[in-house]
C-alpha cells in the first residue's frame, strides 16, 4: 500500500530560507513593513562541530569605510542600525569594543582620536534570535529545504521533515547552501570553509577583553582570487574576539576550485592548520597552544566582493540575499532596503531599488 503524498501547505507572505544574520535581519525588516514572513532553517545543534557561519563570526563593526565604494561608506554606519535593533528588540550582543591591531591599540594619534569600533557578540545573538523573531511575529520552521522548484503562481519547497510548502515569494538567504538549492545563481557566488578555535575564556595575559584583529585579512585577498584557483588554498588570519563567556581565536579559510559547496575538511586537519598558521605570526605564537575546540562553518562569499541582493534572473518570485564579505556591517544596512523593495508601496520601493543600484548590488545577476 502506497503512502499518500503529503499535503502542500500554502504559506502566506514571503518565505526566507536561512536563519543566520542575513535571513533574520531581513525577516525583521519585512515584519516592519507588515509582511507575513516564514523563516525556514535547520535545527541548531549546539554541540555540533560544524555550525552556521553567523555563529562563529567575529561580528566586527568598523566605524570607517573599508573601501572607496558607496556600499562600504554605508556599511561604516552599521553600528547605528545594530543599536536601533537592540533598542527595539532587546539585547543582541552589540557593544562598543576596544580594538587592537597586531598587538597595538588602534589609534590615529592624539589629534584624531581612537578608531570607532563595535562588535556583535555572536554567542549572544544566536541565543536571542529565536526569541526576538517570535516576538516580531516571524513564523519559524526548523527544517532543511531539500528542493526548490517553480509552481503555479509561486514556488514549491520540499523539506526534510516530509512537508511541502508553497509560497508566492522566496528569498534565498542560506549562505553557502544557496547554490545547492538554485545552481543557476551567478558564478561569483562561491563557498568556502572557515574554522575558528572556541576558547573557554578570554586569555588573561592580554588584559581586558578586546578585539584583536590583523590590519589586513588574508581571507579577503584569497576570496578575490577564488575564480582563478586550480587547487585548494588556505590562509590563517590571527584574530581574537570575546564570544559569550569565552573567545574565538584565529580564522582558517579554505577555498577549493569551483563554486559548489563541498564536504567539510577533517576537523583534526583544520585544527592543525589553524594552530600552525597562528604559530608563525609574531602575535599569534603565544596563543597557538591555547586549549580550545575547533568549530567549522560553510561560508558564502562573492569573488568580486559585491554581494548578491535582489531578484534571481529568469526566476520570477525568487530572490537572493547572500555572499557578503562583511556580513555584520553590510546586512543591517541592506536588509531594510531589500525589504522596502519587496514590500513597500511603488514610490518607496522604487527609491529603495535606486539606492541598491547605486551601491552596485542590484540586480543580483549583474
């Protein structure tokens, strides 16, 4: 006797696939526009070695432009958006933070003062997201989307819990899994594997907790070369940030040729490479032997440094919000604009689209 097919559940409003910083902040922005939102994300496995990219992000918020582009200038004001979100929704982990670069306090001298810097503690954020999303009226479904296909007047999503959902509009905000669901996304959207060491406490020998960051992240340069790689390459950036009651140390980035998401590297190998990379740097050598737990995450990035934001070409009703090079700075300034474009009246929606075009992120297929 055959099992009858599961009923198709009609979902009102917009479905967002992915509950990290991109999907969650977009969901909140859409709710502010009065749109019904269902967010689909796999269950959180707290003790798992492989986690989401948001969970092990440094959450860094530089208060100055990292490049001479309209998007970078806008992203420099991301702290204002985080502060507003925190005032509206409660504790999210945002705080002003001391910044040190290569072992020295970051400053431009007595005449110009300290560099403005803040951090979102992602351990706090991940614990708070389910609460604040529920309070905002976002419907959450703990499942993994296994299939995505056009359907009559919308899109059909097959979930790993056996359910099938249909919605008029779908936004892919699932990071490295976006291409798995829709392979026709632009080739510049690629994936890598990142690893950090989770320390049980902030190293006491460094004084008060602060964000210790390299002056330049080697990861960024490797991402820009991603489309030319003929073999896997990895780099280690020697950083350290407070994370909950502990800290995150180092950042290993592994990029393989091709843009598809591939299986994670062996944890033991990642830890060995990460510790070895720390040991050869003047600042990281003293910390390379710190006891800690390796955490890995699949990461989405765009090889040109410009994220994908907007409608997917030749796929009416399908949108993408992924590939950020500095997610905690870029997402909070772009999410309200994308939400306005999706949900606002024609006038505000057109203005939002023009702003996205000026930043070079629209259309997503460009």
